[in-house]
C-alpha cells in the first residue's frame, strides 16, 4: 500500500455531487473545498461541460467532489449531453449538494432543478451560495421556499468566492461520508488527466478573454502532449469553431487574441504541472463539430442520441 494512503479501517471516503443551475458557483465551490484550482471558472453560464472530480481531504476523510455541468433546458445535442452528464454525476452520491445562487433566488430553471432533486434518493443538502451578495433579509425565506420544493436534511449558507462558511460545510461533509478506504493518494487533487486539464485551461481563457464575443460553439482538443528531454512539456491544442467569422474572433487582429489566450493558459498549465510548459494553439473551422461522434470522443464526452 502506498505510504500516502492510510489504512482503510482508519479513514472515511465518499462521493459528494454538486448539482445546480448554470452559474450557481459549483466549480468555485469545488476549488474552495479542494483548496486549489481543479475546475475552470468564468462568469459565463455553461462553462463546465464534463464531469470532473476534485479530491479534498478533511481529517481522516477523503471527499470526492463531482463538479457537474449546470442543469438547464437543453436545445441541442451538446446541451442534452451536458444535462445528462450532470444527473449521472449525481447518481448514488453519498451526499447530493443542491447549489442555489442566493443572490439570483429561485428562478424558473432553479425550481426545475429542485423539483428534480426532490425525486432523487440520494441524501440531499441545500447550499445557498453567494450569500455575501444576497439580501440577508430574504435568506430564511429562500431556505423555506427551497425546502417546500425539495425537503433537505441540512442547509448551509456560504460564499464559495470569499470562503465564508466553506470550512463548516467541509467538516460536515467529512463527518457524513462512510468509513472506507481512500481512493486517491493524498497529493492527488483531481481524477482528470493532465491532457484534459490542459484543454480545460485553454477553454477557460476563451470564456474569460472573449467576453460577449465568445463563440459558444467552440471546443478544445489536445493533439499532442509530450514530455521533452529537458523536463518540460509541449502541448499542441486545436481550437474548434464552426465558422470563419468565429475563427477571426478567436485569432484577433494579427493574431493578438490567440496569443493572449495562449500566454494565460500556458502560465496556468505550467503551474498545474509544476514544470516549464510550451503551449501551441491553432484554430480550425469544423462546421457541425458538435454533432460529430468522433469529435465527442476526442473531447472525452459520451455520445447521446
């Protein structure tokens, strides 16, 4: 047994699934619980596309935090895959955290999520996030209204961004998960392979730097991920778009935009990998990539009919 995995009879381990509407702060909360960035974050909705598990430690407990895509009414095949991914990620969790944006309140899409959560068998807790931005006088009413839709065993009020209340939530989760062996070494923070994390870091910069110009029909495929003789890593990534006009937005005037995207993503990748990193980006126009089964495979996504 590896030295960094303690004996099973002295540990606890469990799956905690985070479910909620887009932009509820699920990825920010996963990062806060892990104590390091493992999930990409942006102010845009639908940033998360695939399930990612962050690994957090609290005392003798290992928490496997499943960060799921935001649940919304799907219109396209890709949308359906994201919603399916979210609910599959919540299946058989030891604790299901329903994350609600306390500032935005119970919008129609949030009510839909809570109504679906009410039909689940997993133990469920309510987490009101962004309480630092919310009307404090309305929080208790929001808790009552949420519980009227889906009764919850526990309720927590937090700010994943500032960390307020996160430590209390983490301690409660550690006490709630069952006794059992840790599934990951102590120093492993995520189940995502480095290739996938590199692709996600590039996609995060597309969200952050393109703002309102962001073509949502983009994807990032890692073509090569190679260790170099000098100990550095070379990553070649392809950014897929559907139209020439979208390519022009991503590339920018004289290549200025893609250069900025590459520099920021490279710095993040180097920090993640802990070594010098070379990142090479190019943009490819591929009409209809979102309905191409082979592209989905390259993205690590399960095909849906």
